[in-house]
C-alpha cells in the first residue's frame, strides 16, 4: 500500500494540499449522491426545497473541483521548484567537496594523487561542471574521452603522454604545462592557450585549433594533421614564435631528418619522440637548431 502511494505521488506530483481537496471532493460527492438517491426515492417531503438544494450542491461541487485543480497545479509547481532548489544546493555542495579534495592532492606527484584527482574529475563531469581549476596536478598517462573542460586552468600540471579524445577544451589554459608526447584527437581547442607549454612530441589529429596561443611553447617534433592552414589562424605573436624558432616539415621531410641524425644527437634532442607513424600530409615542427644540425650532417 505504501509503495503504491509513493508511485502515485511520484507520477502525479500529488502533495498534501492536493490530498486535502481530493478528500473534500470525494466527501461532497458522497453526500450529494446520498441526497440524490434519497430524493429520487421520494424520501424528502419538501421537493422544491430539495431540488434547489441539490442544484446548489452540484454548483459547489463543480467550483470545488475547478478550484482544487488550480490549487493543486500551483502546489505541484511550488513543490517542484523547491525540489529543484534543493537539488541545485546539493549539487553545489558536491562540487565544492570534490574541488576541495582535488586541492588536497595538488603538487603531490604520486600515483595515489593521480588516481584521486582523476576520479574527482570524472565525478565533476557527471555533475556537468566543466570549468575546473586543475593547476599543479599530477595527471600523466591519463585518458580523457568525450570530456568537456571549458575555461579550465591546467597551469603547470604534468599531463605527459595524456590522451584527449573528442574533448572540448575551448578557452582552457595550459600555461607552462608538461604535455610531452600527449595526443589530442578530434578535440575542440578554440582560443586555448599553450603559452610556455612543453608540447615536444605531442600530436594534434583532426583538431579545431582556431586562435590557439603558442608563444613560448616547445613545439619540437609536434605534429598537426587535418588542417594545413591552421598556422595562418594564429595570433601574430604565436606565428612569430613559430617562424623564429621552428621549421615546418611534411611527413616525408620529417623522416629524412630522423635518418640524418645519428645516435650522437639522440640524447641532446630526445630523438626517441621521433618514433611512431607520421602521415606524409601532417605538419611537423622541428627546432631550427635541430634542423641546421641535420643539414650539416647531410653535407658532411
């Protein structure tokens, strides 16, 4: 019986005020039905008075039904609003608690900290909270698939070899972040800042890199594929940083650079990041210093 009542309450949003008017309506209906049956059977002496009384009672019953429906709708709306406010407050408190836990594990470069922060990020995503403060967090080798990090701060975090797959990172800040050998696949990176970030060996595959900021970023052996003209969309300072410090090559040219450089330079330039398949249509950034060394090797 209790279970049935709970189901009815959930389904129709019936609350105390509604129950009261339903009770009054049923009571009035019972009284009116009793009077009608008595009158039909000739149980009253003054028939004219009873007829007028019955008409009035029917009118009262109709008014009660209409008023009860209107009041029940209002009561249901008021209770729904209160429930939404309660849920919103509970969500806010959960977000605060998760953010506090992330703050507790900042700057702690241990696997436990990585697992804890990663779990809290997932819980924040489930709560549709996408603007996070993830500065100075230890999150290498992490995989984020279909996550949203709008305007998130990754300031000086360790995200080496992290995979971002189908993520939204618009307006996020990776200032001074370690992103070595990280993968960005089909990500939206509109107005994302990589100022001073270490992107050595990172790969951007089929990403939207509109208006990305790259001043001071380490782009040595960074690979970009899917948009051959994205450099032209960068701000003037980012373009100047690229032109002054890097040579852009296609996949075929890149492979020849790798072959020209022997083991003597591998340690100095982290040539292990040259491993792996690179599309011939991709754009690869090579530092001017490394490129000049390779040219010198080819003439020796």
